[in-house]
C-alpha cells in the first residue's frame, strides 16, 4: 500500500491563485490523481444508479408485485440506511476511504445482482436493506475523501464538479433506462420482463467496471489527518459501544448546529420533494411527458448550478453564497404551491414547472459550497461520523415529512405542504447565517 504524506511546506511558495474563469480552470487542473479517479468513479456509479432506480421498480411491477410492495422496499431501505449511517462513518474512519468505496460499492453491486436473480419476496426485502448499509458506507466516505484529497483553494471546485457530474450522470442513466429495455425487446424478440432483466444485467456489469477507478486510488494521508491522528488521545481507542462510535467527535457544538440547520431542511423537503410528481399529477393535472420534461430540466439546471457554485462562493464568500442562494429559493417554493390559483389551466404547468426549476437551481447551487465549508470546520477525524449523523437525521426527518405531506395531499390540500416547506427552509437559512456568518471571517 502506497502512503502519500505531503510535507506542510509543499504549497506555501505558490503564488496567489487567479480569480474568475481562469482561476476556475486553474483549480480544476490542480485536482490530485486521487480526485480525478474519484470523479471517473462518480460518473460510472451515478450513471448506473440513475438506470437502476428507474428500471428495477418497473421490473418488479412487470413481475406482478404491487405498488405497496415497492413502497415497503423503499421504507426498508430508508430505515436501514438511517440506522447504518453512523456505524458506517466509524467504519470508514477505521478502514480508510479507498476501502470504504470498494466495500460500499462492491457490496451494493453484489446485492443488486442478488435481487435481479431472485423473485423471492424475502430476498427482495432483505437484499435492499443490506444494500442500503453498503450505500451508507459509500455516502459517509465521499465528503471526507474529497476534503482529504484537496487543498482549501480548490476544495469548493472539487465538490461542485463532483455534484455536477453526479447529476448529469444520473440524468443520463434515467434516459438510458427509458429506452434500453424497449430496444432489447425489439432487437432480441424477448418478453418485456426478460428485457428488463437483461438491461439490469448490463447496468450491474457497468457497476462492477466503475470499481476500477476506486481500485486505482492511492491511500492518501493528508498533513491535517496525520497531525490529527498524532494528537488523538489513546483513551478513545479503548471505548466500547456507542461511546466508541462517537470517540472521534471533537466539535459537538459545530456538529449540533449543522444538524439543526440540515434537520429543518430535511423535514421541510420531506413534505414536498418525494411527492412532487404527485403534486404535478393531481394538483396541477399535468401529463406524464410534461412531468418528465420538468424533472429533466430541473436536473440539467441543477448540474449547471453546481458547476457555477465556485464563482458565487468566490464573489460572496462561502457563508454568504449559501445564505443568499437558499433565501432566493424560498419564494419559488411558495410559487409552486400557489400556481394552481395564480395561472389558468393552460399555463399552470408552465408556471409551476418554471418555479420548480428555479427553486431546484438556486437552492442546490449552495450544496457543494456548504459541503466544502463543513469539511473545513469539522475535525479531520470526525468528518465521517458527522456525515453519518447528518444522513441518519436527514433520512428520518424526510420520512416524517413525507408521511405528513402525503396525509395533507390525500385530503386535497396541495398548498399547505409548500407553506410548511418554505417556513422550515427560511428558518434553516436564517439559523445558518446566525451560526456561521462570523466563522468564515
């Protein structure tokens, strides 16, 4: 195993970095070998995830499983992922980021293969739970890995490029999933269920191939991580149970502030985002192709916003850019919910769809910035644990919000969920500004 430990003076003599477009490309060119391999891995993984999420549920319906069974699988995956996030953060710290990617993604691919080879309901409920645990390991490994394999000046750029490529890859995967089974059925003269199975096999093959860049990663120990390990107290290694899971936490107050900010966002998002297609169908009476085009447009502009994030952060600073972009998104949340009352039946989907795309772009533009900012504030040894805590709380609150939002929409009230979401987003944004406006200075 090759260990790379860069001396602390390696970059001290570099000139002040450029700004604007030239600075943007200069920072991208500075990405380390590990960072570039990770981006290739991201493209492969999210291309498959976009395909898998579309195809497998359709495959289950074609086999004769009901929507209730699919909903149960999603609930099992959500609970398993939430429960596993914190332990997987601890495991990621123990085994290292490279092993975290390989084990998390390789295990997920094996579970996908098991699901496509079986029609046993028990297997189809157990395998996604195990897969969600492997997925949690991948999730809690990503942000610490990017923080440890980048310097401060290009860190936002790495997070933004990663988010943009991830979104574009998932969108491409969804488009492939819409056409591949039909093409296979026509070319091979096979039944639709067999075409779905072949398409998933192709996807899983690509899933395994996407592990190649992860296998090529070099185990990297950054200067800050090396120093943090030297400063770690020996008592932490002797702790047991829950105390051992949280032994690396050094800044509980900072983590608590981010948990409060992100928890409000997750609860608010749960009221609407998992049900957005329901709102468009039942509340706006849109056609399926209109909904699909709106979601595709949202994904495209979300990716463009992620690539644009470093310019905003450079101009305003990390905290201010997060605050203003999230604040600007709040009115568009209200506009989506009020669109049926503000527009005619002929124009309501255009208004609601445009507001949806603008909200998605503005709010998610801040994501790579806040992720980089978090990694800078967290202690190097607590990054994976903090990410696991955020994932656990976020999944639980999103599930709670989704249940409550579904109850409101089932009663015919399509406005209230958007009002709740806007209020919680506004509260979260104001708290973020209150907590961190002086930190960056």
